[in-house]
C-alpha cells in the first residue's frame, strides 16, 4: 500500500511495535579460516534507509555505539543525538505522510545502497580489516549525509503538506502513540 516495503513493520495504530532497525548476516556455506563474517546493518526501517556493511573484525561505524547514558534525546534531541536518533527523527517526519514523503528518500537510499553493493564487491575477499573498516566508515558517513539532506527536505515538505492524509494510517500514529503513553 502506497509503496510500503513488505519487510518493514509500520505501526498502523497505537501499539508498541514497529521496525526500529534491521540487520542481515551473510553466513557462508563453508567458513574459510580467517575470513570475516559480514553483517549488513540499517539504523532505521529498511524502506527508509540503506544497509551498511559491517565486518565482525573491523569495528562498528563511529556514532553507532550505544546511546550515551543521561543524554536527553527527547526535548532537544537534535543537539545531542547519535546516529540512530538522527535516522529515527528522519523516519518519524516521513511517516507523518508516508505516501507523499517516502518516494524521494527511498530513491536516494536505493542509489546509495546500489553504490555500496558495488563497493563491497570491488573490495574483494582478500581485503584486510583496515580496508574493510575504512569502507564501512565511508559508507556510514555517506548515509549520515544523505539522512541530513533528506531530513531537511522532509521538514520543508511536512510544513507544506499540512495535516496527514486520512487514508494513510501511519500519518497520525505517532501522535496516537504519544497520547497512549500519557
């Protein structure tokens, strides 16, 4: 419905469940001694992000660590948010009217993901941990830049769109969730 990807679970009514992030693990048929496992991680719903390659021996991207304790991500979260919160904020803006706002971000992330797949294939199986880690960092930084651009674009679009469409239940579910929590 409205271009929604089937792998994502978007809350259609106030429930405590929705896709917050995603991961795919590549498990080889035969493990070659010393070869690293590859994980593909997305810090938002798969339909509103792209997967970043993370090898188990190359470290995680900067900013992907556990959120800092004692940091308020609520009221003024943009001033002190980590990468996951940046992606989540962007996703929540888009979900105010998913049908109208998701198309351009999905195209941007699909292009980024295609470039990522090509870069991983080009890297080859003999690349060292440092080279793999550098690729992961580079791709994560590109995704963060795309997120900032999309978020700015979406903020402007949300202001122009006004109230969400009645036929897109995701448009007001966040307000319903907040009302349920109070």
